[in-house]
């Protein structure tokens, strides 16, 4: 059986090339909060929905840049459990938009070697959105260039709550010994426990908070906050964030014994 041949990502229109970063300093998993769509639209006197539409191209270009750099997992915060608080019109738009983006881009991402995974809750999420996510997962399940974790109806606290509930059910059923429960046990009940923890957490638009995204997986992620609004974001911004990441000293709670005390 011959291995599947994937399309290379298209070049950036500017001709920009990825920075020369040692392979060992490139994050394996990047989590992205795609923020600033509404402000981008407001600055132009447009409806907020136009900002979301403009953000589609930004995500696609970031995926292209991640592949070029050798990042193996990218998590995109597409719709949070808190986004239900927005106006009914905007929620309806976002549901239909997420469904259509997955359907419209599925074959293109498949050809690039993108494996699509969904993280999030089923309740309240439109069945048509779930169907598109499941079909995208099925079609791309054997791809191995990069994993795109599409976080739809996702919240970090919701994920931990769901994991705790599932673990409690297994304890009650006698499948898990409560005396042997530890961090690794709970981690097995997360939405996609096979994916690595996030190394780099990036947020666009200048806001400096996690907004309930990947609370467990990003426990030791390096945080990079960029001022660029999401519709203006592209692979060059991702590369800039990775360059910042590569300069960080990651100690995971340890200390350099040769460093001077401060």
C-alpha cells in the first residue's frame, strides 16, 4: 500500500518564509484564542458577523504556517461554552458559520494532511455542526502532518467537570479504585487525552487572559499575547509567537542550579 501524498501548504502572498528555529525549540502543540473579530468589524462599521467571516482566512493561513514550521498539533478556540450568552442572532450565525467552514474546508485540509479532531460538549450544539465535525474526523483520521483540534462548545471548566463526572461514574461502578486516582487518571477522561499538552498558548487582539481555554492542558504552556486582531492575523504572527517561545527558559517548576539567586 502506497502512503498518501499530501499537498504542500501554499506560500504566503508576501513571499515570507518561516524563521530558522532549531527543531527542538519548536512547540509540538499550539493553542490559539482567535480574538478580535468583533472589534475588527466595529472599527470598519461592519456587523460583527463580518469579522467572523474574515477570521476564516486567518485560521487557514495559520494552519499553513504551522505546517511549514513543523508544529504537529494546533488547537483553535472556535466557540466557547460562554459564547451562548451572546445575542441569539450572533449565536445562530456562529453555529451555521462553524458548520459551513468545516464542510467547506474539509477536503482542502484533508489534502494538506490535517487530521481534524473535535473537543467540546454535545448538549446545545446544533446536530448539523456535530455531524460535520464527526464526518471531518472520520475522513481525516489517518492524516499525520498536523492535528487540528477544533474546539466548539468548549470550555476548560466544562471539560474538567465532564472528566470528573465520568471518572466518578467509573469509581461508582467499581471500574476504578478511588485510592489509586491521581492526575494521570483524571487526564485519561479529558476530551482528547491522546493529544499532547499545549507548549505555547497564543491569543490575538491584545487581551491577556485564557478565557477558560484548555485549563488543564495549558498548565505549563508559555503565554504569548499579540495585539493583532484575529482577521488580520496570519502565519507571520504565529511565527513571531514561536520565536518568542523559543527564547523562553522552560523549567516546569524546576530551577537552574547554576543561576544566581534573585
